[in-house]
C-alpha cells in the first residue's frame, strides 16, 4: 500500500514514509483506515500534493479524518477552503507563514498556529462558528483584535510579543473560560473601563514583566478560580484585586516580593491557596485590626529569606499546610502551631534553635512539624547540635545561631 510501518497493537499508530495525493494517495489512506479500524493516528513523513498542502487537498483530507496536524509547513499562505470540517487543525513550525485564510461554512473546534510569522489574529478565524479552543503560540503578535472570537472558550496567546493587555478587549468573549498570556513582554495588564468577563476561570500570565495590577473598581471576574503571576517583577503582593468572588488560588512564584502582609488578601473572600515560593520575603505579618481573612488552607513561602513570622491574634482555622522550608527562621511560629489544630508546618532548612524546638517535641513526633532530622546512614547534623525527640528520631537544630 503506502510505504511505512503500521502497528495497531502498539498504540493505534501508523507511520507512512510517503503519501502522494497526486497519484491515488487519498484512496490508499481511505483503504488503510477501512482495513485497520483500530488505527486512529497516521503520521506522514512526506506528503506529496499538486500545488500546496492547503487548498482543495485539505478539503479532500477532511473527508477521511477528524484532525490534521502539520508539524512542518513551509508555505507563506494557508487556506482552509469553504466547507472544510475538522475537529482539530494544527499548523506548527511554519516560519514563512504570514497569511491564514478561512473560507465560508468551515467548522473547526480546535485551532493551533504555532511558530509562524503571523503578526495579528487572522480576521477570517471569526467565521469558524464552532471554534472553542484557539492557540496562537510563539508567533509575532503585537496587537489584538478580538471581536471575531466571540465563541472561543480557551484562548492561548503564549510566546508572543505583546507588551500591554487591556482586558476590556476581551468583553465580547462572553464564553471565554481559560486565557493564557505566558511568556510575552507584558508590562501592563489592566482595563481602561469597568469590565466583566463572566465565564473566565483560569488566567495565566507567567514570565512577563508585570509589577502591578490596577484592577480595583474596574475588573469583575466572577468565576475566576486560578490566577498565575509566576516569574514577573512584583515587589509586593497586589492590594487592588478588583472583584474576584471565586478566586481560590493565587500563584506568585519567582517574583521580587520583599514583605508579605496577609491583610492584602482580605478582598478575596474564598481564597484557599497562595504560593509565594522563591521570592525575597524577609517578614510575614498581619496588620489589620480584625482578622477577617479568607479561608486559607495552604500557604507556601518556601525558599525565601524570612526571619520574622508573626500572625499573633489572627488564627487561620482552615489552614492545613504552611510551608516555610528554606528560610532564615530561628523559632517556630507559635501562633499557628497548637496541639488542638491540624495544621502541618514544614520548616526544613531553617536555623531553628534547639531550645525552641524542644518545646514542640509533641508536634514533631505526631508529624505536625517537619524540621531537619538525621536520615538513616547519616551520623551527624550539619551544625553538630541535636536532641532526641523519640527513638529513631534525632532532630537537628542550632545551639547558638548567628
């Protein structure tokens, strides 16, 4: 049939060296699929076509497959001809591609354009009435025009050249649930007018150049659950959050945050998790007069420079895990570690004083407090100081911290 190797017993996958659409290749593909009904994926290393891999050739392939993926495409133009129906269409590694044109009455549910020279959203994409997932990744986008994408639920704009995002542009996308803006050049993410994005649940803005969020009074994201701001330039945890009634997780790893005052979290009524790993935090506190914090369950402050941790007078009754690994703390935060709570405090790689740790022998034994201890086969603690919490549990500590 076609040169290559087909083995349905090892993953329903078939590799063909060459398929020539000029001389009966389409019929050979159809015969292969009919004769080996377990095969669901066909990889073609070399596709021979009359003129280009797009155009009427794409239309003919749509009659025998639900999805087509171009792993390397060298033409400057890609045409999706009128009437084409695909579950998924993907064009990757296409450095010459500058024009993507969709004909009328086409149906594509998932569209990916990755590593192309496209510098704006192709306007005819708006004719794809069933488009639910749009991925425009690692292209040359510098500006956005979004009014043609009203049906899109998942929108990935990662690895482009965007410097500023006005969330007001996304208002027409009332079905948008997931927005990815990772690895752009963003210095501003805000809104010029009051906006509401009624369906947005996940907003990922990692590895940009953001230092602030200016949302208060302008941005209403009633269903947003996860906000990721990892690898930006924030020096403070934002104070102006806008209206985020459902936000349960904030991720701000690898920023430049220096202090963490939990009072800034009060506008987030259902926040459960906050991640501030690998920042430059030296102190943690709560400055409010009333402890009206959200129902936090997880706080991760590992790999910072924390020397002071004081939440006295502000218990966190729902807190299950407090991660303080790899900091500069000399004492255990007493206000959060009591015998009648279920919180687990992780404090490995801190210069904890022996006299302080001995007060928490009960918590050490019952795995409420995790600190440095001698592992099997190791005979000495790094600083030479230790005490025996129980049989086979030698706790390492610092006798005279600097």
